[in-house]
């Protein structure tokens, strides 16, 4: 065979590289992702306005309705990485659609529910369904960026995902107040129906179809092996028991702690030996950049949600501010977060925003130490604004670092764990608030929260300034080829 013939055979054997899309991130592609990403935070925040009228209508103690808050957090903490793993194996669009259907079902069940048990089931369905959005979005964005041969993370798209979450979390309570006040508490559930129907239509029409599923013999067994079903079950049992234990503090549930230990030990043993582990402990230990990103996110959200839950509780009980004014007090934080996130994300900055997050958290914590029941309102607003900077900068910096540091083939699971660590920070903030204010709110208790947040802020600062990967620019620079992603063993 001549050299020309061999060259022709080689050209036919090697498929041509896919063409780069002209506009890989058009509004048709991003809009359903943004809408889906808003469902979890809006459901997390909107329920707060419905608890009191719901309890009155069902003749329950207000404290009993707290299960509607904790059940969604628990379901989300467990389901986020699971949904990410399923997206990697089954296809991100399929899992995204399945999640939307679960939210729709949860909205219908909750809207028709007549007892607390039914409403709790509805919240679990909503938590499971909304958990699919963020990891699936990250998988779809990552694959679209790779197909377009982008040389740096698509910052504006990542910023849009962040804004979708923060804006809806901030405006959820006012929206909930309007809906519940005008039409009743059931609309805290029924509001999901129009949103999910719209998201379903957009997803079916605009998101690209997944690759066909493997048609090999015993497909369910192959899928279970690839998902690492045993690892998923062990992780779910461990996380559920841990969250139940944390939520019970300062009155610890020792049986929950025992279940956690009994589930965690064999799960760790299994995950260290599995060929495709769900929770890749070895890879996480080797990938220091990703591990530090998780820790920064957990500590930063501990600070943000301590302000949202603990400080606002003090504002109502000790400062004497009404519930409506307290809700309005949080709007500057949400507005600043939303306004800062998109332009910061568009520049693909990592180290600068994370340093700003740590410093603003320290400044806001110092402000909390100066607050008292005699402080003027503008000081409270100023603290809210400062923590708005913290929320925006930590979300943008850590989310961009997640995109860069996570292995491409595990971006779904890594994104889910990113959210799980955030939920652990959120849950810990409520635990600390419950312990500090167990005898009632006071200026002294508020100052104790401030000292806790100073410690958390210092930890975030150290995790940032001592991070050698961030000193090298975080791997987001343009013009050096595809966005570098560390594999196991690369720090």
C-alpha cells in the first residue's frame, strides 16, 4: 500500500473533530438551567412565610412544622451528589427532567395535603427533585465548554447559575409573603406547578438530547455498578444519621450517632476498594484544591446563614423589629449578592473574590460584635450589605474553582458534594444558633455568634491565602489551552 493510500485509510478511520458551536451558550441553552437552579433556593426560603398559617389551619404547634424545613435540607444534602452521579452515568438531561417531574409531583401533593405527614412527603419529593438541577447544569455546561474547545471556564454562565440561586433565595420570603397572604399557605407548594411546567417545556425543546443508553445485556446491573449503588446507599444512610444528630443538638440523639458510625465505617471501607466509587475518598484526598473548596464553601455558608437565621431571630425577639421589617432587612444582602455575582463570574476570578469573601466575613462578624438592642437600624442594614458581599464573592470564587478543580468525568458528583458541604454549613449554623439562644435571644448571645463567625472567617482566610493552587492563579487563565483540571494526585 502506498503512503497516499495509508494516509487516506487513516483519514477515514479517525472521525473528524466536532465543529465548534458558534454560540455554545445561547439563551435557549442557559434559560432552563437557570430556572431549574432557582427551584431549590426558592423552596428553601418560601416555606418560612407559610409555617405559622399552616400550623393554625392544621391545628399544630408551630414548632412541629419545623420538620418541613429540615426534611428538604436533609433530602437535598443526600440527593445532590447522587443526582450528579446519575447525570454522569444516565445522562444529565434525563436526570434533569426526572428532577423537574419530582418537584411537580411534590407541588401537587403538598397543595392537596391535609396533614403534616403528607406535607413532609411533599417536601422530601421537592428536595429530591430540586437537587438534580445544579449538578446536572454543571455537567451540561462542562460538556458544552469542552465541545466548544473553550480555553477558560464560561464565567458568565456560571455566574448566571449563581445569580439564579442567590436571587431566588433572597426574594423567596417576600414572594412567599405575598402568595400566602393573598391565597393561603398551600401556594407555598402550588407555586411549583407553573414553574416546573415551564421548565419541562424549555428542557424538552431546548436542551440537547443525551447519548443513547447502553443496550448491553443486563443493563440494570451495569448501571448499578457504574453508579456504585452500595456506595450511594451507604452515603445516604451516613449523611441522614449525621444530619439528624446535628439537628438534634444541643439535645444529642445518640441512636442517630450510632447509626452514623455503623453506616460510615463499612461505607468508607467499600469506597476505598471500589473500582468506580461514588464518594472517591482517595481522589478527594489527593485533590487538595477541591477539598479546600468544599471546606471554604461550608464555612462561608455557615456565616451567611447565621446572619439569615440567628441574627434575624435576635432582630425580632430582642431588637423588637417586626417579621416584615426583618424580612426586608435581608433584601440588601440578596440584592448585593445578585448584582456582584454576574460581573465577577464573567472575569473568571478565583483568588481575589475568595480573599474578599474572607475579609468581608470578618468585617461583618466584627459588626455583629458591635451590635446591641440600642443600635440604629442603618447599622443592621450595613451588616446585611457586608454579608451580601461575602455571599457573592464566596459563591463565585468557589464555584469557578469547583469547575476547574473537579475531574471532568466526575463534575456531576463533585458539584453535588459541593452543595452537600454547603448544606452542612447551613445546618451547623442553625445548630449553633439553637445552642447560643437556647435560653432566649440576648445581646450577649448575639456577640457569641459574632465570635464564632470571626473564627470561621479566619479559617476561610487561611484556606485561601495559604492555598498554593490559588497563588498560581487557580488554573483559570486564558490563552494556555483548555482549562486545566487536576486529576488525582495533582494539587
